[in-house]
């Protein structure tokens, strides 16, 4: 289990990360952001995990950033300790080596929708609402709502939520491509586990590579994707093994160009 307010449960090849602050509809504060980062590290480090699920405890997925956590911050602290730190945590989740499924068991608003946006697949319960209400508070989406969400959902959908304040139902979100499937209330986690089993049955190396390739094609951190793929390829060559051996043995390397 991750520290603080995110529970991690691993069953075979599937990891479930549950944001756990139900009395606040899983609104995010700094402790929860830290716990999300720790949960991502735990899942990443477990070589048995092939797919992960992200969900919320209780009636909500996440109501977004807890106003009490950031409302009293000075501008510089707000920008650095809140926005930039949240960006790093969300990027960590978005770039997990394994596919990530968000099981939206409750509303995903503001930072909660940005959190759902880090996932590769989103399954929503039929009663939930989705939106980016930040401009109604005189602020802007700060955890990649105007960046990652535009790339994944499309600019016009984000305009409607962020500029017009539109709140979408689960079915409307599915029609717009914001969520991939809608399930009866109370069934999102079970549906996500069924989908996770489907994913976990596929080749784990191929899954990781495809996730990197799709992210690159979508303009998401091309440098990381290219270098990760290149490093994996180089690590599997005879040249790398010879290079390491020659360094250890203090002799010139005898490269053969073996792939």
C-alpha cells in the first residue's frame, strides 16, 4: 500500500490504485499528490504488473483540487508548490510503462478530469458528470487541462468545458470521445478489471512499445518515447554486452554489430 491517501492492490498482472479521501469526494491536496506519485512508483517497479487501474473510493472519482489546499497560497507558491508539482505527478502517471485504465465511479471535475486524462482508457458510470469549471473561480486548468486534454480529447471539447463551463454527462462524454465506455452505476471498477484482463493477455513488451509510439504520434513527450525505445533496442544488442564487458575487463571493445 502506498503511503497516505492512495491504496495500491496488486492481483496477478493487474494493479489497482484507489484515491482514498471519500469524505472530500477525493479532492486532491499536497499529501494526495505525493501519494499518487508514490503509487505510480510502486506500480512501475513491480515487474509482474502489465496493466493498472485508477479509481476513487466512495461516491467520487475526484472532485479536483481541494480549494482549502491552495486557496491561501501566495502566487509564487501556488505556481511552484501546487501547479508545477501536480504537473510532475500527473506526468508520472501518464507515462507509466503499463497501460492505465481510469474507472470513473463518480464525478471527474477540474483536476479530477485532468487526473482521468492521464489514463489510456476511461470507463465511466452512467450517473457521473465531467467538466473543467476552473474559469468560474477566476483560474485556469493547471494540471494539463489545456495541454494533454486538448491532445487527447480535441481542442473544441476543451473550449466548451473551459470557456463555456459546460458539464457533460457520461453519455455525452462518450459521444465526444472523452470516455471510452459507459457502464451502470456501481460497475466501473468491475468493467475496468474485465478490460484489464483483456489487456493483460497481450504481449507486455508490445503493450509498452505501442503505448510509447501512440504517445509520440500524439505529440506527447516525443523525446522520452524515442529515447526509451532506442535505449531498449540498444540494451538488447550484442554490442552493448560487448561494450560493458570490455569496460569491465579494461580492453578495447570488439563490436560486431549484432542486433
